[in-house]
């Protein structure tokens, strides 16, 4: 299976809810945001819960935000 095929069944609404529950991702004033390892851990957890590769999940979210 290709890496992008993992997004075929992605529940975007659930992904948005999960991201909203992680202020380190979207709140620039969140103190833990400065910790790159913490942010990577959050992205890895989100990716695992959505059965998607974390590097592509991050890119997808960036595209969704700016489109």
C-alpha cells in the first residue's frame, strides 16, 4: 500500500476534532509548543490513531488549513 493510500478512509472531521484537542499544534502561545520533540510526539500519536503516516498527515493538515 502506498503511503498516500492511508488517507483514503481518513475521517477529516475526527482529525479536526483531535487537532483541536491539542493546543500545542495550533496555539502559538502554548508553552510546550517550543519543544520540537513534544510536537513530533503529538503528530505521531495523531497519525497512529488515524492509521496514517505522520509526515504525510502533517502535510495534509497544512494543505487543508491553507486551501
